[in-house]
């Protein structure tokens, strides 16, 4: 039986931003990613009617099902230390797609399939009277390369792990918190596999654990020692792009000009390693904060220019660099490039009027701007009182609820 308190719970997880190493990471080079101040929030309250209600306002989903209607006949026999569903078989996928019904976008179908998969992995037919209402809202733009799906996967996995008694609501402060975070990350990665097929795992790791991570394909991720929170201006060009096409384009250029492109990829790797080294120096006192920020600004410029040489920039991204550069701010593309988003480091000595002027100029170009930070907390959960339940359901006080996770 679910042990959620009488009132609802709120779960929150950050998005992610790649600071250094885009594209090179595909070719066995290091990348550095950090949690983003923009977060996804999930509200859940328990019921005992066996009905699962799902409200995903960001992708236009408003559905409900009885838990008994899930295809439990396809659940594999439970083994010691495991759960009934281990693989998304073609038959199971077909049955879950039928359960989802008509979807108007890929984002809708992916979100629903991840939800179904986690429910069937963590629940059982014996819990048919268990029910819940889940609603999500996100400050992360969907499809902008900022880890919106991973943030969703993490809050969803966390809420269902709480719902079915695998972890407590206060998991982040419990003596077993390290194990709980690992569990959340493991199931969020399963949801990401349902959504993306073959994800690296770094997005869900950043959303689960927070902070900053270095990542090397084939060897996984590690915490970036000494990393401190940074202020960022995040600009969404709203220019659509195909990540697969951009990645393929770099590979084609590498095959055609290996003696040119290989050194560029190695140089990008050097940028990521230099970033790791800079934070270690700051941690041990051999580099002060001003020197650290100056070095990061240099690395931002270098990394972007190397990515430009790989052919993955875009006129919109160069326009952002020109506008922010006029105010002495360093910007680079983040993610796949070809549009998408850019990040701008904001030094401590940059006043709010300057930031406001820059944002106004960028917004005049049709871009969306977000003043945020990187390197903050990972996933968390809190119990809401009755008034906060009402505020969530009526979308009255998102700002006050957001402060619970800052």
C-alpha cells in the first residue's frame, strides 16, 4: 500500500546543460555537463480507487486508466533482486501503445510509454486498488537539448518509487540517501531508454544527482570535483535542428578530413580537461574566483570556435555571440548546435541592468532568454500541506513552490 502522506508530495529535478565537449564526446572525448536552475516539477497525491490519472501539461496529455487495465499478463516472472519487467519487448511495446491510444506528437507517446514502463516495473497486479494522480509542469523548453526528458524521467521514477514503497519521501536526508539516489538514477535511465533508445546516461545522472559531471563514452560519468555554482544566461534560438543529422555531419567531415578534424576533437577534449583542472585548482586554493571565471570565459570562446570549425554553429548562435560579446560576455552553443540554445557566463561583476539590456536585445531577435544558474541540487521531494496542494492544482503559487528546491 502506498505510504504517501494524506496530502500530496512535490518532486523536483533539474535540467542539464553541456558546458564543454559537445560532439567530441561522440568520438571518445570528455564532456562536462551541469545541472540547470530550470527544473521539472511533479505533483502526486494518492487515491485508493485503482485509477491512475496523468496530467502532463507541457506535452498536452490528460489521461486516466485503471491499474487493472495494464497488460500484466506480459509481466515476466519476478526474480530475486529484480522486478517483473526487464525488457521492453515488441509485444509489450505494442500493448502499451494500445493503452496509450492516439497521440498527437512523439513527445506525448514517449512520455506515456516511459510512464507505463515504470508503473509496470515497480507495481504489481496485487496493487490494483492503488491509485494516484500525477501532474507535471516544467520550466524547461521541450526539445531544446536541455535534458527535459531526463528531468521528467527522474521526477517520474522518484514519485513512483515513493508511491510503491521503495524509497521514503525524505530520501535525500535519510541515512541510505546514497543508495536511494542510485536507485532513482537507475530507473530514470530505464525510462530514458524507452524514450531515446540508447542514451548516454549523463542527462539523467545530472538530473538525479545535481552538480556537475564529466563524461567519457564507454566509461560513464564522474563528479567534477570542486565545481561551484555559476550564473548563466541561457538563450533559446527556437531554431529547430536534427541532432542525428548534426552528429552525422561531424562524422562525415572527420572521415573526409581526418588530419584536420581529429586535432579539433582532441582540442575540445583539452578544453573539458582544462575545465576539470581549473575547478580543482580553485578547490585547493591555487586559483582564485576571478581567475577561475576568466579561464572559463576563455574556454567558452575556444570551445565555441572549435565547434564552429566542425560545422555545427548557426547564424542565430553567432548573433547571440555578437550581442553578448558587445557587453563583454562570453557565449557558446550548447548541445548539438545548428540552432538550439546558447549559454553565456555571467561574472559576479556584471550588474542586473547590463543583463536586462542584453536580454532585451536578444528577445528583440525573437529568442527566449532565461537567467539561471548551473551546478545546483539534484532531485528532491517534499510533502505539501493542504493549502499548497490547492495552490499547485490551481497553478497559483509556482514561484513559492519552486523556492523549496533552491
